[in-house]
């Protein structure tokens, strides 16, 4: 590049040299013409002045020719070095030097003058010319004269230059009037007069106004021009925009119409395919599918067909294997085996394998039951069920009988046993495994329907079972009835028998493949046939259904992964990156394939389909409102994960041992008296009174519902999740004189039969049956009751359905009404929502079908987060409450019952306490906030007290040796029965409860000893009041019922004994602590002054250091109210460190409450709280913060106003003497209705608790809200 530039420069120089040479060649000719000119003044020409020689160049030499100057090739590395950069010529020319240009111009002019002068000097002196046209020769010297004048003028150049310079330098010294150009020389000062000054000022003002007007007009015109230009641009843009919008709309409409037509065509085709699919018209569906060219559905169809063919091959393999075990040789024809691969390679339109026909190839029609089945005649659908089970036997298959609860699965199973014994000559042995709760019912049914069948009921203590084991070893039986527990516990004996048929009742217990029961049977027990009985084949997900299928047919359903791939991931191998949701058509297609898989092995009938005469059942969800006590406790539990309880000394403490917040919230929704501390606070004597139903919204509703059902002759089954609620319900029923029976997990097997017999007796006078959902919801016939009340819902909805079907079953003659009680805006709504989701899944998979239903812990976590976010609704949200008219329409089954219910409502309204007789204001039925004790009214944070423990003398702890697990036989069986439990864990829990009881006993002993050593107030001095008898508890209902294993279920904590246990805690009362006596006038003056001081603090304003900018010109200083940050407590979630630093927080809200409740006995008491509030603020915040300064201002203002109040009201000064000794004590809560109160004594006793700062509030407020807790660091 540089060489090219250099070459271009060389060419330019060559062209310039040629032009100069041509000019030089023409110059001598011109000089020769002028050489005849004479010299100046006729004299001889003088010698020429020496010419200035310019620089001459012999030749142009490139700088690149010098090897020492610069190298031709420059590397990139050399170019980056600084020392080499100056050697590289630039690509652009240097800048123009104007001074050099001026100097060069002067030199050129001077040289031209010099050359001209020399030329004139060399001109000859005889210059003349004549006119050749004339004959007379007349010489003309004008040219000579001009030449001489020009030469002389050029010769005077130096003199003229020197003269001009001299004159120019000397002009500054000449200042004559005639020659000066300085205007100041012509001026003289004129003496101004006042008049002229005014005129001048006026003229100046006029000129200034004119100039300003002109400037304003010009500016206005300029702005108008800008505005006009803006409007023109805006109009142009708007017009262009409207055109674009119109064009866009037209284009969008066109594309929308095209897309809409295409979508209609696709939807029309999809509807036709869906109709063909629902109508089972496979040929039409495949034809439409080919036209649509839907690759997803085609791939899905091909996948499911392949799966069905593979499954059919597995069924055939299972049948051949079973037949080989019986006869020792295979009976399947070879032609069929060879034809299978041909079908597998064919397309979807080829010949299809009839999957059901392959499974039930051998058909046998069963029209009547066995002769030894003498208990009655089977119904038609039961005979069909028997035929299906016989078909499974004939084809060497196993299955699941999943008829809806109440259709007689037990009778159908007994009919199968008798049919096999009589018609198939198969004497067994048959192994029937049932839950402990239904063992008695199975025994009775066998005795009633098949008395000739030899059976053994394997249960009882070890000695009784040992006697039966001899009979089992000898094989002197046909049927063995036992429970899940003995299958595991007596496995060494029972697994040695080669069982012919194994029947498992409530087979959903086998849903966990890894449970101890399933693994034990799979590993140790040998049986030819297996049959599972269940009313709920699908409870949570398809994996549970697969577990039961795998148990019955392990050869066909080999792995859960394969089953999941078949029906949960049909597009796993399509190459797509995202898993796409299936459409309705694809779901129906997969569901049909899933039903084809299930149909040969699972039989399910619904009551509405087979029992047309069975009355309907109707379920109603009733929302119950919280009482004030429930709302307060629910809010505390959600906010702090604790509830406030009394510490026995007039203070507050946090309840201990509360884990699993969801379970604690469920307890509060059911009844607050589940917590013993709450009951001891509300009802210290534990007496059955109206508090039983007034403190819980569900009990208040039942107090209106149960009398109506009793009056109309209905009988009620009530199901509970917690036995503690059953205890409280027993107290309520005894209080209302309603006869009842109770059955829970602690009820023995023999007692269950007696309880059922008593309740189902024709003339039974028992109105209600209390049952636990897990223990009383299986295998019980209670069709004599027609009303089911589900007090609290189960996480697993099928448990509630099982409970409902205790009454809605064969033999029921009345319409069954199910009432589900739900607390409004609580955790129970989330539980019900989750249960409905599971029911919807079951309805789609088993009855209508669905396959993509994974249930993970993420769903539970999301539900918990939603619950905690909406916790405030429990206290502040609007809760729906059903009035009597709506409730009657919901409960009644006829118009006559509505009339009876209305009469009962009228009688209840006449109640003198809770009714409205003669327009009197009655108490609300639910407990109000004004009836709560003081401990539940505050918003303080419950703080758990530290318990001092004796550390002893440092000796080594003695090792405790236990030689047994401490479990009874029944507890051990219940632990084994639970899939998620074990005997070791149950023993550990029991030992933990035992240790806790011992620790509580030691604590009570220590408290009693301390109380005896300190002076206390004796009740002997007061008049004794006769109190009603305390509420008792049934001794047999204290053991906690264990929950069965289920995914997502909460395990309730161990049952605690409610009510007072042992002696009550002694409360230390300071001797002589007498409350000050205040007259009515002093109280009125004190309240007025305290309210005035409080209002003064609330309305105090100070100057704002940074007032907001105002648009108006008024100079008004900004004001601000500074009490805002001190109004409420700061949230603990945002300012946890505040409660660590401040021991006794308090705010204006607590002070106002004390003023309203007249808890101040002097202005000094109020001063202590106010000073404590400001002291807390000054402790937490920095001195330089604005909040710190505001607290000082408020404190100073309060003290000044307080002093003024004391000076103005002398009667208040009398109260100040006792204020230093007495503290403000909150009056005790008003006694609840129905609770006896002790006779008031003449002496007023106060409970005083010492605090670190001298304040008497254990948990008060703070110095402010969220703003108050901040230290103004921003």
C-alpha cells in the first residue's frame, strides 16, 4: 500500500517537471522581445541584482531506497513497538501552514517586482514607435515614458516601505483634531438636569418596553410556529397511523377468517373421530385418522396395540405355565403360537387379537349357586360375579373383585368357595385373610351361608392359636380365616401349607409393594389362585393399582416401570423435547386401552347400576363458622406455631410440644378443648355445660341439627378422625341426654359384635353411633341408620366413602343423608379439595378412565403455602353461616319434616338465655370475643418458658434395662397391621409417653411442695358453693387410635388425657397486695385525663424537615404527625431481632386497650407504660435517627401535659402515692354461662409477676409498627 502511494507521488512529480520544462523553453523568446527596451531615464542599464537561488534537486530519491532508514517489510510485532512508529510514513498529508503561505506569497511578489525592475533596467533607452500608415515619420515616446515611470516606481519600493512603517509608528503620537480618528476627542461632558434625567428615564423605559414587547411577540410567534408545526406533524402521523391500523385490521381479519375456517375443519374432523371412538366404530375411526394424518394419535395407537399384543402373549404364557404345573405338559396348540408373530408385524388395520377372549378362553355358564350355600339366594349380579370368578379359575388366572361397597363381596366369595368345593371337587385349603375389624362379620357370614364348610378362625392368644396349629398341620379343615397380623406373626406355621386359593379382603392394603404383608406373602406363601376383594381399587395413583395387579398376576404385570411406560409415557420415544399434554381424544384412546388391560382381571359394579331399589344417598357440605376462641387460637397457631396458655401465675406462656402444624390446625377446627391448657383456662372445673357447644362452630351446628333428627326418628352415624373429639362428643351427648354407642380402635373384637347387635336391634333406643373412620369404617353393617355425619374429613376420600357405605348398603330402606362438616376459611377446605381431586382421579381411571395422575410431595407443599398465605381469613375473613331456614331445607327429607324443624326452631328461640324472647337482647350462641379471658385478647407473641431442670450431683446416669417391649397383644397387632409402623416404633412411642407422664408427675410434686411452703389464700374462709359433678371419661377410650397407612395422610399425635389431672397447680399470691380503691369521681376524672393524654399524643404535629413541594406560592411550613410508628407492634417475621433486644414490647394499641378497660389506677401507671414504649424505641434505634428524636419529642410532650393534668385535678394526685406500689391489673374475663363462680370476698386479690424492667406486662406491644422497628438507616 505504501509503495503504491509513493509511486503515485512520483508520477505527479514527473508531470510537474515536464510542465516546468515547457514553461522554461518559452521564456527566452519573451525575454528577447523585451531586450530592446532602454534603461531607465535613458541611462545605460545597470547590473542586475543577484537572484535568490532556490533549492535544486537532481533527482527524487525514495526513502525506501535507504536500507538503513526503514525496512520494506515490517512485521506486525515490529509495528506494535513504539520506536518503529516514527519511521513509517503517514497515509494523510500534513496540515496547511498559513504563515508559511503568507510568507511565500510575499516572496513571490517581491521576486516578480525584482524581475520586472531588472527587465526595465535592461530595456534600451531609444524606445519609440511610429505609425506606418502615415508617410511622415513622427516618433512617439509614450512607451518609453511609461517604462521609465514604472521602473522608478519599482525603485522606490524600499523607500515607500520604510516611509509607511515610519508613518504608521508615528501616528500614535499625533492627536490633532483635524487628523485624529478618536471619537472621544470630540466629546465634552454636559451637565444633566432633573427634567432631562426624567425624560431620559422615560425614553429609556419606552425603548425597553418596546424592545420587551418585540421580544415577547417574536417569542410568541416562535412558539405558535412550533405548535403549528407540532400539530401538522401530529395530524400527519395520526393519518398515517390510521391508515396502518386500518390495513392491519383488514389483514388480521383476513388471516383470522382463514385460520377460523381451518380450525373449524380440524374441529369438525376431530369431533367425527371422537364420535366414532365413543361409538366403538374402529373402522370409521381409522379411516378418519388416515385422512387427518395425525402422527401423534397414529403413534399412540400403534404403541398401545403393541402393548396389548405383548400382554396377550403374557396371558397365554401364564395359562400354559399354570396348566403345566397341574398336568405336567402344555396343552396350547402350536398353530396359535406360530400365528402370533404375524399379528405383531401387521399394521393397525390388520386382524386384531381379542384380548378378553384370550384371557377367558374357557367359558362356563353359571346359572345357580351351589347347594351347600344355604343362607339365601344370590342376586342376579352376584351370580354374574360368581361366573366371572369361575372363569378365572377355569383359565388359570387371578383377579380383583372390586364391586362397590355394600354389594356383597363377602357373599360372592363364600359362593365361590362353596362352588369350588361342590362342583369342582376342590376341598381347598382356602386361606381367607381379612382385617381384624371384619373377622367377626366373616365368621358370622360363613356360619349363616355355608355351615357345612369346615373352617378354622385363626385368632386369639398364643395358647389358643397353638391348639389350632395342630389341626392345621393335620389338614382337618377347608377354610382358614385369619387376619393380616397373624399372616406375618405365625408365618412359620401358616406358610408351610400349600394353599389352593388365597382370598384377601380389603385388598387395597396390598397397594404398597414394599409393605411387610405383601413381601411376606410373595416370599413365603405358596398358592395356586389368588383373589383380591376391594371396594376402592384406586386410591392415589396407578402405581397402587399396578401393585395389586402384580400381586395377583406377577407373570403378566412384571414391573411398575413397564406399566408406567405403557400408560403414562406413550410419547417417550417420539423424539420430542417436551412432554405434551394429551387431548380428550388421546385420553379416551389410552383409557380404552387401559380398560382392555383391566377388564379380564378386574370386575367392578356400582350400586346405582345393579341395585335399582336401593335408596339414593345425598351428600351435603356444611360450612361452620369459627367461634371467637377458635379464631384467636387459629391465628396464633398459624402466625407463631404456638398458642397462648396460662402459666398458672397470671402470666402467659407458649404451649409446648406442638409439632405438625397441619394437625394442630385440624384440632382447632374440631374443638379447642382438645388442648388441655385451653380447657383449663376456659372451664377450670371441667364441668359439662354450654361451653361444650359454644366454643366450637361444629358443635354449635350439631346442637341445632341433632335434636331435629332425634325428633323425626332418624338415627345417626358420626365418624371422627380423632378419639379426643369423640371424648368431648360423649360429654356433650350425656349433657343433652342422648343415648349413644362408641366404637374406635381400642374396642375389642368381641365387643364390636355386641355393639353392632345392640344398635341394629329392632327396638334399639340408641340414637347415635360414634365411630372412628379408620376403625369403624370397614366391614360393618349399620343400615338401620339413615344419616351419616362426617365430623372431619380424611385425607384419603375412600376412607370417608367406606364410612358412608356402612349405612348405604343392601338392606337400607330410607334415603341416606350424608352431612360433611367443614370449618370456613380453614385447613379443612384444603383437605376437602385434595380429597375431591383424588376422587376425580379414581372416577376417571376406574369408572371412566385416566392415566396421567402422579401425586408428589410438591402438591402437598403448594397446598401448605396456600394455607399459610390465607391464614388471616380465619380471623378477619367473612365466614358463611347457614340460617335456620336454609339448614332445614338441607336436612329435611319431606315437607312434614320441614314443619317439625321449624317448630323446634321456634322453641329454641324462646330460650331465655340464647333466644330472643320479647325482643330482649340474648347472648350469641357462639362464644363472643367479649367473653374470652384476657389471655386470648392480646396480640402478643407467645413465648415458651424455660424450665429449670435439676442437673444432680454429676453422677453417671443409671442404665435402664427393659426386658419386654411394653406392648399388649392388641397394640402389637395394630402396629403390625399398619404398613408405615412397626412394633419397635410403637414400643418407643409408648415408652416416651410413659417417661413424659413420669416427668409431669415429678413437676407437679415439685410445684405442690413449693406451694405448701409459701403462704396462700385459703378457701375455707369463703362460703363454699355447691358445684355440679365434673365431666368424666370412659376408661376404655384413652388409648389413641392408630391411623392406617396411606400416602399423604397425617398421623395424629398420641391422645392426651383431657381435664384436670391430679391436684391443680398452686398459684402464689403476694400477701397484702390489695388493689387501690378509687371513687366514681376519681375514676371518671382519671379516664378523662388518660384519654386526653392519649389523644394529645395521637394528634401531636411537628415541623417536617423535608416538606413536600407545593405548586402554590404560599409559604406554609410542612407539618407531620409523628405518632404513626408507635401505633402497633412490628411484625415478628420482618423484625425478629426486635423481640430479642426488647424484653417488654408495648405500643399505643395496648395502652388504648388498658384505658378502655379501666386498667389504670393512676396517671403514674400510664406514665410507666408510655416511658417503656419510648425507652424501647430509644434502645432499638440509633441516636441520629429521626425516630429516636421523635420519641424524645413525644416523651417530653407527655410529661408536660401530665404535669398540667395533675395540677388541674388535685383528686388525681391522691392516687399517685399508690401507683409506685401497685401495677395495673387486667380484670378477669367474665364468667361463661353455666360455669359456677366463687362468692366474691371483701378482699381483692391481685396476682403480681415480676419483670426485668419493672413493667407488669408479660407480652405487650412495641414501640411501633414496621416503620417503628426500622432505624432510619436509609
